[in-house]
């Protein structure tokens, strides 16, 4: 064999160099794929309904909430979990928005339900007739909420990294067609109107999310068959011993309902 490398050996070495370089780039790409994730929003994002709030007792942030589950699922995710029970759009802009920065690559949120007093309306239903209040709230959704949603979405988008994925999650229908102790005090008509309000609220949220260039994911389909009083509920019904848990997603609602909406692209 001569002292110079054969053409075959030269090609082999070149191929190995290409593979080595590809490995470096792949590793870099994998590292870059780890999200800098900010979880904004209200009780449906903080984890109210899961019964455990070890992350933050005041805001009721749970390790069973979908944002925390996402961070556990995707190793390397940097999570800033600031969703807080009771938050309105104004609270998000005043107290939570600072967590969204130019390095933020993923943002999720549920917001708007407290602006229209949805939980208070349902509690009212257990004590008295709420039909008229549900109708009035539904008729005034756009006027009451539209501009506030635009402000939230545009502000988040302006603060996050260029090309960041901003996912706005909707709210599910709370009630199934059945009744049980979990719907104590709420008539069939009130349950139907409450579900109609949830559908209309989601439509307003979807419309403004689309107009503002952020991603909308409806929870209506995901929770179908898993409402209060269903055979496999992902939402809590009335809890007389801890009323704050009532009408919120339970642990399954977070892991099987909301989490897939965040993890599945499209």
C-alpha cells in the first residue's frame, strides 16, 4: 500500500466527519428545543380542582396542573408558573405579564372566565334561579370581554420571543345531560344555559385569538363525555366541604384534558 490515502479511505473519513458534525448539530437542535415556558392565567391553569397546592397556596398552583405536567414531560423545559386562582385579564396584565420576556418561547393561558364572573354565576345557580343572569352575561360577552382579550394577547405577543408559540386554551362545558349530587340546586334549564354560555365564551376567545395572531385550542371536544355527573368526570361537581374545588378540572382533567391540547401540535 502506498503512503497516500486511498480514495475509498478519503471518502470514509469525509463521511465520518459529516456524521460527527451532524451529531453536534442535532444535539444543539435538541437543546434549543427545550422551551422557556410561561404559564399565565386563572384557576383553570393554576390547578384549582386537583386538591393539592404545594407550589403556591395563595394562588393555588398545583403539581397536578397541566403547566407543571408539561414541564415534567419535556425535560429541560424552564417553567415560570404564574397562573393564579381568581385572575382576571387585568390581573394578568398587572401581575403576571412581567414573566414573559424576549427569551420566552412558549406561553399558555386560560383567561376571561373571571371577567364575566362565570364561577359566581354557577354558585348563584345552586342558591336561586340564575337563568336570567346567564342569558344577560351571554348576550354581553363581546362588549364585556373582547377588548380585554385583545389587550392580553397583543401584549403577550409583543413581549415574548419572535416566533414564540402562544396557546390560548378555552373552557369546557361544565355539565353533562345527567344530574347528580354534583349539580345540587341547578336545574336542567340552568345547566343547558351554563353550557351555552361556555360555548359562546369560547367563540369570543377563539375569534379574538385568531384576530390577534395567537393559537387557540378549544377544550369543548376534549372534555366531551367527561363533564360533571358523567361516568368519567374530569370536572368536579359541587363540593360542599371545599366549595373552591367545585366546577374545576380535576387531576384527570389536567392530565387527559388540557395537557394534550398543549402538547399536540396543530
